């Protein structure tokens, strides 16, 4: 009952955003599982090739932060463990519904053994939405790169 009470204690905007995030994460997880990685670019929209705008309009800060918290809250409470890509996709969709443009980044880093590790993150200008990481560790996969295929 504790989680339900915590949910009910949220204001109506946060409750709505959390429900939206739960549904969005479940849908995004299904999409990621059903679509082959080589087709992600065509199904998931544009992928940013570089860090973008250094500012964010003041009026977008609150909705961006609300989406970030809703995705975090939803990811903690799903019976599955959504990784970085479904989180970024769900957050991107939530931001689009609010009229806010975001940048989806896909990157790869190699560990000392040469294994590739992929990561996805979403930003609005300099503001992190999902997948906070040390961007310098990753080589960005851009439109047309074959590394994500």
C-alpha cells in the first residue's frame, strides 16, 4: 500500500505524467524488442549527431523536469527493468506531446576487452532527461552510421 499512497500523494499533474510514463515505457519496451536494431533509425526518429543547443527556454524547464521524474518513477515501478533506450523513447514522446523538441543520442563505448556497450540518452538543450552519462566516453552513432545496424 506504500507505493500507492505515495502515488496518491503526488499532485494531479505528476500522477498524470507518471501514468503516461508507465504506458509509454511499456510501449517503448515492446517496440525496442520487436524492431531489429538496424531499423531503429527509421522507426525511432532522428538521432542527434552532436550535442546541440546550450540553452533551454525557461518555460520548458518545469515540463522537462516533470517528464524526467515521471520516467524515473515509472521505470522504478514497472515489473520489467526498462533500459536506457525505452526510457529515452518514452520521454521523447512525452515531450513531443508537450511541444518540446529533444535530442536522442545513441552512443557506443568499448570496454578494455573490446566489447561494445551501447547507451541511449535524451536531452533538451543542456538539460538531461534520461540516460545521464559521461558523454565523452561514447562515440555517437549518427544518421547513416552502420555501427548501430
